[in-house]
C-alpha cells in the first residue's frame, strides 16, 4: 500500500512539474501612472496659487499647435498649454498623462512645461517638427531683424531678442495700481521679426519678475493700472498694443506691469524658448 501511495505522489509531482514547465508567461500591461489632477482640477489649483511642480496630470488634447512661439503646444481645458521643445506622436482627442515641471501664468492662461508624456500608459515618442534654422547671436553685438538667431539678452543695450520678436527696454517707473496697490511699469518697444502676425503678450511667458520679501524671493503677478480722474486707464494704448496682433516688420510701444510686494529691488529674468534663464536686469523701487 505504501508503495502505491508513493508512486501516486511521484506521478502527481511529475504532472505539476510538467504543467509548470509548459505554462506560458502572460505579458503584463503598462502600469497607469498615479494621477494627481485632471485638467479642470489643475486649472483650479493653479488659479488658487497651489504648487503643482512634480504632480501628474491627465488631460484630453483639444488642440495641437506644432509651431507655436515657444515650441510644440498641446492645448487643453480652458486656459492650459503644455509646451515641449520636441514634437510628440499624439493627435487631437488623445487622453494623455504628464508630469509637471514648471507652470507660468500669462494674462489669464497657463504655460506648462512637462516630462514623461504617456498615452494609454505607454511613453509617447518624440517626432520631428519643422523648425527654422537658427544661428548664434552676432558677435559684434548687433541686433538681428530676422527670426533666425538663438535667443539672447543684451544687457548693455537692454534688448531681449526672442526670435520672432525683439523687445527693447526703455524706461521704468512705479505708479498707482488697482485697489491701492503699487505697480512697476516697464516701458518698451516690440518688433515683429517674422513674416507672420505675432502676439506681443507672449513675452509674459518668458519674462519673470521677482522681489524679495522678509522670508522669500517671490514671483510677482501681472499688475493693473489705477484709473485716472476721468476713469480712464492712462496706459490703455500701450496695453492694447501688447495684446493686439503685431504685423510683420512692425514695431509698437508697449508696457509690462507687475504688482509690487514692497520697496525692495525687482529682478527681471529673461528665459529662452526652453524656459531657461539667459539674462537678468534689476530695477530699483523708489
């Protein structure tokens, strides 16, 4: 009897071994990333001043601008723009996830750089996009009048060359802002170097104003002018010029306005199309 039991056990063990050896391994599906925000919730968080760097957002692409002023733009929600240097193999209507690197407020819209774009849990491949050939800034310090050079800030001439557009800083002053605030007004001219209409207000995406408080070096919000005795905005024309489409080869007078926190100096940071700082300028507040 013992021999029969041992024999049956041996047969069972062999059967299990053969079954294990013949078992096929099923391929695991891509793991969906943990999502912190939808597009709508992200916009609410950004408007509330929450820090979202490093968070993951899931959104449906409503529009793609492959050659925007700052790169390959995936638009979603009401005012969200996801910007990358390279093109992405996605189409309008795709639902994707991305990890937020930096977010910048630009006159009611948000410009967001990101990493780790995924579609259906799989990394999205980069793809070639049409880009204008760029050359280095002229060594003699001259300011180009075309859009074919790398971006730069010339501190001596107070010129910020940004490819399609050039900003020349002229003067600055502190004025009364809305609701009892004080604002720093930076006067400038903007030239369209390209062959297409451009949006001068895009400069708010790549110019950041910072001012130190008692504890931090904070980013300043875009300010608003107080009305004069007649109820008019004294800088309305310059503000309109900043927001109107600028024709090719034309130059307009505009203003940048930042709401001040105190009387400490303000530092302007000028960034390139990859949102990397390429120059700074300090303004004394009196």
